[in-house]
C-alpha cells in the first residue's frame, strides 16, 4: 500500500511564507507576469515535484467500486474465459520514497491471467483516472497490471511476459470461476494456447489411460468436453473411471502452427477425488454409493477381469454409470480435418459400425530406406528436412527424384479412401477403414499396440463389426484416427 503524505501545520506555514515572499519579489519587478501565472497554476493544482534522487518504483492500480465489483471466493463473477469483463481503473505512479511520483509517460496493461484492452495509456503528472480496462481469457484469481518498460503492443499476444519492465503494479484480485474443458478446447484452436490453465468446472472423469498420458471428459457437456493430458509416461495410480477434482497445466496444439491441431494439457497436475461418504476409496476402487459409503474394486473376487467401465460387486461386474457410452460416427457427420462436428468430439470415446478394412496397402518406400521420404513443404529454409535444401515456392529444393516419387505415392494413397500406407502403418500403426454407406468417408485406426493380434494387411477388404476408442486428429487426410483402448474395442 502506498504511504500517505502528511502535511503538518509547520509545512503549510512555510509554504505560505514562501508564496508571500515570491509575491513580494514580484511586486519589486523580480518576477514577470508569465512566471507569476505559472506559479499560481502549480500552486492551485498542488502537483508534487519529485525530489532529486527519487525514482519511479511501482504503480498503485485500483479497480473502482465496492467489494462486489471484483467478486470473492464465495461469490465469483461470471466467467471471463470467452466473455470480456470491463472495469474502471485508476493508476498512481509511486516513487522509491513511497510517495506519489510525478511523471508524464506511457504505461502498458496486462492481465494475470488474461488478455486486456487497451494495451497502453498515458500518465499525466503520474496519474491515470477512470480508465476502462477490458479483460478476457481470465480465470481464478486474476489481476490487472500496469507497467512501464520495453513492450510491443502489436505482438503482445505472442509474448509470455512484459520485456524488461521498469516499474509494475497490480490491482486487487478479481475472482472469476476456473475453466471448463470446453472453454479450453475452443471450437478450432484453443484460445489458451501457450497459457497455463486450471480446469475444475463440470464433472471430470478419466476416460482412458495411455502409455504417455490420459483422456479426461466432462460428462456434463456433449460438445468440446474432452481433452488429452500429456504426461510423457504412463501416470501411476490413475485409472479409467477416476473422478478428478481439477486438471492443470500448459495448453499446446499438436502439431504446432496448424489451423486445427490436437489440444493437449502438457506437464499436467491433477487430484483424484476418492471420497465416498464417510470413507475414502483405495486406489483402483470406485465409489458406487456415497450415501452407503460403498467402494467397489475393479477386479472381481473370482479373479476375472471386469470389462472397461465396470467395477466388481461381490462376484458381479457392474457398470460405472458416469463413464460415457461411445458416440457413434457416421458418414453424415463429415469426417474431414476441418469438420466442426468432428472437432466437437476430439479426445472423446467414439465408435464406427460395419466398416471395411481398406482393400489396398501401398508400399511407397521405393529406395528401401526403411521409411517414406518427402521433399518437404516449407515457408522458410529452416523448414526443410535435409542439409543444403532451400525453400523455393513452398517446396524444399533440390529434391532427389526417387524421393519425389515416394512423396507423390504417399499423397495419392492419402487421397484414396481405399488405400492405406505401408509406411504409416510401420511408423504410426495407422490404417484406414471405409464407413458404411460410402460417400467417400474413411477414418484411420491405430490398433497395432493395443490390438496386436489383428493385422489389417491380413484382412484387406474385410468387414469389421465395430471399432471404438479415443478420437484424435492428425495432419493430412482423412484427418482423424480412432485409438482402441484394448482388444475388446475391435470386433470382427
């Protein structure tokens, strides 16, 4: 808090005597009329002239209004994740002596967290009063910050923090709700890319655990309500059906620099809600009746494995009612990379029925290098995969003629719904199925690691009863892949 400047009677008396002395000098002709006018204006405004040696240290940023205008822990404001909130802000420059500091210069605004407008304003005599500031992408406990220093408003959206702030100050805390999965996902790219988030709105259920992360779904919403948390390795003590109290981490789109990437929460932290009435369930057990405080294990007492989404009650497996059923995909949805209907289902549990394995598996590795090479698409030289190549007209040159043939072969197969790439299957475990009803609809399946006994190359053109699993988008066509969770997710 800024120190208050107290003026004693003696100080006021000395000030009055100095003014009288100067006026007497003026009557003797020592002060001209312009100097006298300036003196009277400064005296009327009561502007504090900063003593020599005092420097600008910080800003006092105040949001006007009563306590309710910024909310509280028990009464948070409406969400500002996508809907801007506007506040009236006063800013006072503060010197190194803790007193008001006189300066005329530009200041900049940021939100923590959040994006604010305007980006900048101008201090007059160290003050800015009644400035309207709008903040969005804000959640939890947020503040509006004012600072001076090197900053480029035009590129502010790409900067993680102000560059070399000379002085900074923050407002009182503003209390917004934390985020939901749907708010983080957005409708195309996440609006929170390269930002740290905390998700605790809705009912968060772990829908699948993988070797490098886990999927989480908010069962209170049907659109954009699922997300993948990337942990690099299989998380310990986390199971399908676990309910999370929160999920936090940094948001990225994979791959980067795409118009419609796969949204991930990287380096996540989370907490599992194991409460069950008056007791706590063990790891791997689930609360099936909070009133009765009944925890049920995943494995039945007979030793048999329950199906995914079931728990053991005595010797009977029972379904976990909160795990979502598979969302059935059809040709009518439009399975394309930019499909809004598919984007709504990203990272969710989906199924396709009566699909046909692609009848063609094409090997485009003409030079037997062990991989399908490509010349490369580029914007700048550094995008090119090989030393000595340059970016010319969006393509990396020079490019070996055999590599050009491989690239064309892969492109032709990608554009043919009936063709699966041998290279893609070898490298990524992906192969295509054609949806019932035709219409040129196909989708990729990645079953090599989770359904190892099924070889699509030994089932060319065969009809599969269903394939289900987690949905994620990938570059290229058809742009989406189903990842079965275990062998029970693929039925011939």
